[in-house]
C-alpha cells in the first residue's frame, strides 16, 4: 500500500501527463473540467482535479474552471421536482 506522500506524488505525475500529453494544453488556453455523464465531477475525484488544475496553471493555462457534481441534489430533484421540469437544464 502506498503512503499518502507516495500517492500524492503519483497523482501529481498523472495530472501532469493528463495536461501535457492527454490535453496538450497550451499557454493562454482555458480549461473546463467536468464529467458530462455524471453531470459534474464527483467529490471523490477532488484530489486529482486539484492536481490537474495545478498542472494546467503550471503549463500556462489562463483559467481553470471545475463543474462539480452533487448526486444528492440530483436525487432530490428527481424525488421532489415536478415531472415536467426534467427536460430543463442550465444554459
């Protein structure tokens, strides 16, 4: 099992690979991090998302924005919201 320090080091390396290789982010670009299938990034992904944001700024990103998901709010909407409102989404 990895220590917390080793785990953090691997997260940082993975985030740098995501930004530099996977995204090929260039200086001055903006980065929006979200998960369309889950309607936002789930809270357990927070440590990785923070490292990706740091790596993006280190690569010269102008702005990094994260759209966080809240599964409990989605459940509340489905349980208590009017049925005819489910086709409405933010613009």
